[in-house]
C-alpha cells in the first residue's frame, strides 16, 4: 500500500483540471530523499507567538533559586518529567519527553538576541530577518535562503498555514503562499471543478506590458494567477490526505495536518519550507493554568505531527524548528504572571537529527537585569539549518559567519 494514503479520486479529479490548462507543472521537480545534507529535505517552522516562558517549559530541577523566584508561575520540580539530573519538562509535555528519549528532539538552551529587545514587534522582526540593524526593512532570512537554495522554483517552494504569515518569507525578489484555510484558498470556489475560474481572462494577460507601473501590475497579476493555479494542488493534497494519526481538533493541529499533507503530495516535489504559528504565550497575568493548557495543546499537536512524519521517507527527513521571539523574566510579577525577558529554549524535532541538550542551561544566580542570559545566538539555529540542511553558505544569508550547533551533525 502506498504509505501516503491519498484519496485517489480526489487527486485524479484535481489532475483532470490541471491537464486542461496550458500552465507549467510548478511541482515537476523530482523528490530526492536521504540523509545527505545536499538532498531536498523540508524545514518546518513553528513560531510560538508572545514569548514562551522557558522556565515553565524546561524546568531547572536542581536550582533552588527557581523556587525562590516563582510562587504561582511555577512548575514544581517534583512534578516535572525528568530528562536528566538537571533538566525536566512541563508535566503536560509527555509526547515531548517520549520524542526526546527516542533521540528525535534537541533542546537548545538560552537562545536569544544579542541586544536588549523586549518588544514583540522588534524581536520578531529580528528573528524573521536575522538582521540586527535593519530588521524591519531587510528581506526575510528564508527568502534570502531561497535565492540560493531554490532559486528556480516559484512561490510554491515556501508555504505558510495560518493567519500570521512570517516576514521571514518576504522579500522584493521572491513570493510565497500564505493559506489561512486550504478550502478557501485563492478563488477556486467549491472544488477543483471550478479551476477554470482561476485562468487568466482577456487579451491583457496574453502580452507583456511595458516598464514601470504597468510592468509591476502585470507581475502582480502573474503572481495572482500562479497562486490560483498552485492552490489547486494544495486543495487536492489537503482534501485527499488520509492518515491513521489522529490530530487534535485545534488550529495548530489542523495546520500541522495540512503541512503533513502538503509534504506528501503524490506528484512532484514538496515545498522546501513550511510554517505556521501558535499564539497565546504572552502570559503577563495568572500564568499557570493558561500556560499549562498551551503546553498540552503544543504537545498533542506536535506529538501527532511527529507520528505522521514517521510514516513516510520525506517526513522522516524533515526538520521542525519551534521557537519564540524571547523568553520571560525569571521573577514572577505581582499579577501571578511573567513579563518579557531575554533568553529561552528553542526546540528541534526530526527523525534524522542529533537529539539532546545543546547550549548552556540558565544560571539563575547570574542573570542579565533579572533575565535569563542569552548564551546561544538565535542565528546559530539558522546557520546550522542553512549549511547542514540546505547545503548553502550561511554567511551569504546571514551576513556573518555564525557558529553552528550540533543538532544536524
């Protein structure tokens, strides 16, 4: 049996519509699978929006200062899931613990920005651009990577699911697809049979316009037409996808299921980068119960997703990076929550990664103005992925040579 388990009727129906058009098959490149860093493996980005509290996610089991700084916004070390003598996980992260013990998860400690930024917008801009000086104006790091690693592919090479597209994908030279709901994507109506509605209309689309504004307008129309065309494959992939894995009925669970579907599209190459977000991590007040629920939702969705990835070769070679724009302050505030901080953990998942704990654990006796010191430059995550996953020169993307980490060695 084909391990991708697609609904053949749904995909063939879409295929008939594709055959009726003169446009090029944008996913016609062959799929190449393996451990070699030069193969076309897939990166999945999961942004935890709001600033996840790392000290309620990865618990310092042996640090007595943790109990001094936290009273209400506290995960009791005795309740944490023990990973080693000094590290535990939030008790709601049972799937995380299993994946870690299987060697398929890396915890990157004390990740942060090399400057003091506590603004959500500024910090997110820096993460997305990897540019410390011109974060808001610089192209996204994924877009810059695309100019090197998949320059001959179109917007279908990078696909975002959800309401909040990442600026990491934006640039003046590359487009990407942003899909809030695959069933409503583009202008295809109720189903693939309405594909004719997305075809170019009139003579204006059959000749090139001149330079300047007219040329720019034509380029916008071409991108719109391409998006409508590519949306047919996305709808066929998501609607026809069959898996034995049960995902939670949450926005994150739905988005990760759609990502799994699109990775396993039965014709042509999958996207190089897929992304989504999960919000609610800005826990300024009464943090304990909401954060525990966030951990449960994250654990259920990523646990199902990792099970699904294990079913196929392309999934087993994928890498998932889960990160947040900053951590939170060590001392809880007067509202039983925590405020914006600096360093915090990031997580890498994959069936062909090097699992374990990387970086320096938070030292609560040596803080940076009340925050966990950042000791791992966030760009080290990127340099590792750029060089060891995409086989590109990270300096050309990041503008500097940033030391790599060992989770893909």
